């Protein structure tokens, strides 16, 4: 039956290089189909990929769903260890929902065995979470940097929500409500949820253990505490950064409550390959091998 032919969520997690460190020989492919974003984080400049899940200062070329399918076919031929297809920007996957949905539909038709993964700021999750499950997405990352709107207001400049622009604690509290209700719903349906937390010295660093406890309560499987590396031109451009030692100390501290990710590579929105060997350059510009 379809059930036995398809890998279980557990098996998918064991072959997902971000969710299971021992799956380091498995490759993931990001398709950069989502250029727009619906919030403004203070460490972001929209000239570049979303720093909630990527290296700052990197710009990925945006693809249409049809182009993404074409690229997927080309990558599959050359990357036999490909297990995961992810959407991680360059903006927010759910702020470009039509493109995200269409891309997944097309690629799923081509290869039903691939694991689908998505990363989002979570603002639109309550609207799309059931649809994501119906589409066959099994792994979802939500970036949740604060569970207190007062701290959130210092991280987010504004959110664009249902045609309105909201700022300060009002914006941060709507974002937070939607993140937590989306996470709770997805986790309750068996979706494996990772929460990314961007650690900003002097803003949310002392608050992170509270974030981890809260998202654990909501059903998160793992948290990925990441170093903030602000984009140039962003409001936080000249803020002090946390060191690798401070970052790992925080992860160790939070590990008492929930599984922690230590091996994140802050990938590009068009990353391809294992986490330790990015092969995206081979496939950029329809394979003409020119870096932009
Ligand atoms: Fe991509 Fe993210 Fe899925 Fe992985 S990346 S959408 S969960 S398939 Fe992985 Fe890259 Fe770190 Fe992200 S190493 S930035 S955690
Ligand atoms: Fe930038 Fe934040 Fe939007 Fe990511 S979610 S693209 S960091 S504003």
C-alpha cells in the first residue's frame, strides 16, 4: 500500500541532515522560490537571503516553481544522496504561498519519496498549517526569537498582517500568537518541528531559556540557537555579536530541556548537498557554473 511504500516520519527524520546529525551523508536541496517577506527583523536587509536561516550577505537567484522543478530534476541526477527538499526563502515561504505550494506539488509528482521541509517566520502559519500537512510537508522550522512581546518589539520593526502594518508590542504579540498556535497545531498532527532562535546579545540572550521551555511545551522537537550575523545596512548592523563559546554555552544550558542543534551551517536559500559540502555553485544559472 501507499503507507508501506512511503517512508514513515521517523525514517524521514533519520535521513534529514538538519534534524539528525548522524544523517550527515544525506543531502538537502533548497529551492529559492520565496522572495517576499511579511515582517521586518532588525538584523535583516532584504537585499540578501533571510538571516533567520541563512548566511548574511548572500543573494540567491529566485526561481519560478517550474524552474525549481527543472532544477530539481537536474540535481537529482547528480546528487544521489538527496533526501530532503526545503524552502528557506530567500524571504519567507508563507509570504509567497502560491509559489511554495505549486513548487511542492510539482516536485512531489516527480518524486513522491522526497522529504519536504519548510522554514518560516510563522506569521501566516495559522492560515496554512493544515494545507502544509495536506501537501505532504513533514518537517517545519519556525524562527521564534522571543516569547515576550516586549522583547519581540525590540527585534521586529514591523509586521505586515492582513493588509495592516503593525509595530511595537502589538505587532510582536500577533507574530508570537501565530507562531505558537501554528507550532502547537503542527506538532499535534505529528509534524516534526524545529525552532530557530537568533541570539542577539543584550536583547534576547538572557531570555532564550524561556523561549526553549515555551516551544517545548508547544511540541517542538529541537531548537537551533543561531548566532545573529546582521546584514549590512540593517538596523542591528553595529550590534555586538555572541561568540561561538557563548552560543555553545547557551545550547548546553538549554539542552537540559530540549534537544539542541549544534551543526547548523546557516545555509543559502539555494543550498544543495550535504551540510558540510555545498554544491550549489554547480547548479546555479541553469548549470552554467557562473557565480553571481
Ligand atoms: Fe533547509 Fe532548514 Fe529544512 Fe534544513 S537548512 S529548510 S531544516 S533542509 Fe539546516 Fe541549513 Fe541550519 Fe537550516 S543547516 S540553516 S537548520
Ligand atoms: Fe528578513 Fe526576518 Fe523576513 Fe527573514 S523573516 S527575510 S530575517 S525580515
